[in-house]
């Protein structure tokens, strides 16, 4: 979080690459695909036709074919880098357990597919590096007793390799990425509103960076392969070919053991240990009108709309999948019946969290604000996954924390201000673009801006609301923002005729 905060200063929150690692990986996949199609048009099979066709692109058609070859190489490396960083980041932020295990598990085969696609691509160049990759790969495969005869014998003499070999490699190199694309689609099936495209500025910037790299350090071959000579030395692409030096040092058995044990550990990581059991959201049919807002806003597709079962006049009802629900509460914030103004009967919305019900939230707000005093009384609504707001509690500041800021119905802000419980409201949560539950912060911002239901009423004075998004490492900046906001509230004086201009930490 501290490192990403510095990236915010450098790139801005909108273009911070660490918030878009998965999207950047997808973006580089398409660059690899498009550049690969162009290279394939000019590629020829056979010996030495394969090597010569790639050399033609690199040297004779350097102004386009050479650039496409280099883009193909560097975008492939970038895709591996984004994949590794994405895995590390999801693990570091504990976003792989509980209801998120499916995305983690389906990501493991993608690692193997990307590496296999890269390795087969290096075979096709048929230079010294391709020879080294081919010999090393077949030696690794021969260790597994699945072939009748050692396939490494195919590299003992030039006469053993012909055009059929390159046809097979070309087919593999094309089929594996196509299958990878299918697995990518599966990978996102439990992720609602998935963002598979990075921000336009970031996409353009990284593409220019790859273009400059392709022009300054173009990808080149390492001399035509010669099976009568040992392929040494070679310059490796360490993003893809790191396994072969390990095999040279430790032997094929150790490498296969490490690869399978590593993959197995990654597969069971979501249960080492398992996530703390959460109580899923519950639906109250007496207050559910089948509006679909909770299902649309759920970040993990944990809510489905099905045919009504209680005979009510409404067409649908919401059903929560307890195995997928992460108890973020975003659905509560989307429910039109989730309003603290209700006094007739119990406060039971159409969908609620048993561990922090809406009635409990209202009770906590009532109790906390009743003790406030001073000229600038503030109510701070916080997020359990972001900056801990309880340490800012004082005689003039009340706090309440929720599983996600997106759980906050806008009517709660209206409630505390219109009832004159406080003089101002502070809404905080994960950094912009960094919501632990992906969409809670975005949906809340849109509700406060009046762009998403349920909307904050126009009567609510916007200059008495501060949005200050802060992670666990942003305590100092949050304290500055809240101190300045208190001064602004004091200048406004008692609740009355307000200028409907909302402020945030940027003064906008």
C-alpha cells in the first residue's frame, strides 16, 4: 500500500499501473496476438526456411516486420511480468480466499499455458536459442515415461528435423493462446463488471514504451541452429526460459518435482488457512420488490434474480449464493428499502447483513452522535479494509466502520444531517481504484453524485460532505483532510441554507 501510494503521486490514481495489472495483462495479450498474426503471414516452415523468413522480417522489413517481431517478444515478456505481479498483489491483499477462490484456481492453468506458448514461440525461430530450447525441452519431457522412445533423439542430426516439425510447432503455438483466451474467459466468470481494458492513457503510454524498446533494442536471432554443434552460449529470455538452467543444474527430476509441488501449493493456497467464515447476506421477501439493484451491484455475481416464490405481485426475488457471497454489504447499500428514516416497525431492508444489520448501524449512529459536542461535529463512515477510523474518534467526531464503504446507503448521510445529529459527514474507504471488494467505492461515489440508485437526495448540502479515500498507510493525509474540513464546517456555521457544492480531498 505504501509503494502504491508513491505510484499514485507519480501516475495519479487513474493511471496507477498497480491497480490495472490484470487489465494490462489482457492488453498485452492482444498486442501479442496482433503482432503474432503479422509475423505468421511471412513465416515459412522448414529448414532453413523458418530461420530465413524471420531474418527477412527482422532485417529487410525492419520498419514494420522487425517492429512487429520485437513487439511480439516484449509484449509477451510484459504479459508474464503483469501476471506475476498480479498474483503477488492479490496474495498480499488477501484477495484469493473465501468467495474469491475460483478466480485464483483458474489462474493457475494460465501460468502453464503462457509459459508453454512462449517456449513454442522460441522453437519457431530455429536459431541457436531455439535449438537449446528444443533440446532442453525434449530432455525434460523424456524424463516423464510417456513416450515410447526418447524424443530428444530428434535433435541428434539435421536430417531428423523437417518441415512437419515446424508445422506441429506452429499449430501448438497458435492453439495454446486460443485455449488460454478461453481460460481467461472462465477466470472472470465470478467477477461482475470485470475491467479487462486499462485506462486509455495507460494503454497508450505502455504501448509507446514497448514501441521505443522495439526500436532501440530490436529482437534478433542468435544465428541459425546447427544440430552438429552444441548450442552454447545462448542469451536467454528469463521471463520464459528460466526453467532450463535449473534443469541443467539440478536435473529434470528436481525441476519437475518443483514445478508440480509449486503448482499444487498455489492450488491449495486459498485454504492455507481458509478465509474466516462469514455470514452471507440474507433476503427478506417481505421487503424485496425484485428491483435487481443488489444483483447488478454485487461484485462477485453472488446474487441471482429468480421467479417469485411467495406469491407477491412482484415478478422476481433475490437469492444469495452463500458459497460465493463475501459479506461485503454492497448489496445493502444498493437496496431502496435500506433507509434509516423508517420508524414504523422494525428496520428490515430487502437484503441485509446478519453480522451488521442496518438496524444495528442506525442504533450505532444514534448512540455515537448523541455524545458529540462542539461547533463542528462530524460523523465518519469508514471501511474495515481501509484506514481504521476509530482512532480519530473524539468529543466532536463519531465513527462507524462497515465491511465496505459501498454498504453505506446514501440516506444515512441525509439522516444524520437532516436530524441535526452532526454538522458534517466524512465518507472514507479504500483508495480510489483500490477497493478491496472491487466496486464498493465506485458505486458509492456514483450514488452520491446522483448517477446511480439509490441516489443522495438533492436537499442534502454537498458542502457538508467530505470524501477522503485512504488506505491503512494514509493516516497522515486523512488527518489533514479532516482537520481542514472541520475548519470549513465551522465557517459554515449551524445547519441552514447550504451551497450545494460537494468537496473532496482535492478541493473539487
